[in-house]
C-alpha cells in the first residue's frame, strides 16, 4: 500500500522561501497565512546568523541554517485523534487531510499539533491572485487548514508544488513503503532526523543533516512513480532522465552528468536558441 512521505535535505536548502511562496499560490492560501514555513536556525530574526563577526584578525563564529516546517503527516497524528467531528482524517495513501465541510472551527487540532502546522481563518480569506493557481477551492471563514502534500496534484501523478519548485532540489517526495523509491533509499543511506520524535507522532517528513544528498533526481514535475527511470541526471527523454552507461546510480544519484550539464539545464548537442 502507498504511504507518502517527504525528505528534506537541509544541507541543500538555501532558505529562499520558494517552497512557502509556491505553496501559497498553488493552494489558494490567504494573505497572512502560511502552510509551509522556513525558519532560521541562527539569530533571533529571520535570515540572521548566530555568533560574532571576525574582529582583530580573529575568526568569526557566524553560523546559520534553515528549518523548513509544515504538516508532518504523522502516522500517529494527534490532530486526527482529538477532532470531535472526524473532520481531520488520514487517507489510505497516508496523507492527513481536513474535510472543510465537517470542520466546526473548535481548533482542538491546532492545540494538539506539536508542530504548529495549522492555521485558522478568523476572517474571510483574501488571496493574490484571487483564485490562486492550483484550482484549489478557497476555504471559508471559521475553519482550520494546513498542508495537504498538494493531494490534488498527487492524484494527477504530479509532485507537490513545493517539491517541483525548489531551486536547490532539496525536497524529495515519494512512497515510504516502496524500498526502491528515492525517499526510502535516502532515509536508509543518509543520516536523517524527524521533528519531535519523542512525542510519539511518527512524522513522515525526514530531514537530512551532515552529508549532502544528490537531491530530487527528476527534472519533470511528474512523480517518480510516473517515470521510467530517475536514477541519474542525463539527456531529457519523455519528460524524465534516462540512465547513462557507466553511471553510478544508488538512491537517485546525480552522479552522471554529461557535457557539464547542470540539473534543470539539460545539455543539447546543438541548435539555435
């Protein structure tokens, strides 16, 4: 059975907030609300480092990293347990969703969520552009909303918007129950952590720290399961990379780059612009 999850490589994340912006646009999220946030690990404010600047010929101690945070789509989701009307539920594919027609706005789920991943529509939501970009119906005033892993895209065989539009390929989406998926291979190969594991929520978002991974292996916006081969970067074919002879695959590696090609910039033999 499919069990969707997300891997975020914090060694690749550049803190550009593209995931947060594209999430708002794709999902018609109202002004002042965020389903997807990028927190700064460093100083007291966004994009400010901790430590000191180099002075008097001494080395500085400045450091800063980023913590992307959204709904963790927990296996043992406390929000599902506390909802008095069963508006929050877990789909068969593992995605935690909200039935907005059932939601009574009690906000028990917000109190139960240890990740502060939900927002409440105190007023009638306003969006720019007015209808968003993902054909997602606007939620009414008085309900709770959150990340859905872009389930409307997943049902069409497409990766979530934040995954596709990450310029650093730091986000990888896939089936955790499939041992051959890139998310499963990365979790096995790299050092990963999950947020607040001591709470017993069994979150399905994993964070890579330490060694940098090759990142998301496909240039297509299609999900990995919809492509024939996403083992290495190579010449584009049928909207997806194909394996190159002599390449070393392993967990969605980008290790075989031809003609100095860069990810998302395929190399071509020639031709005009």
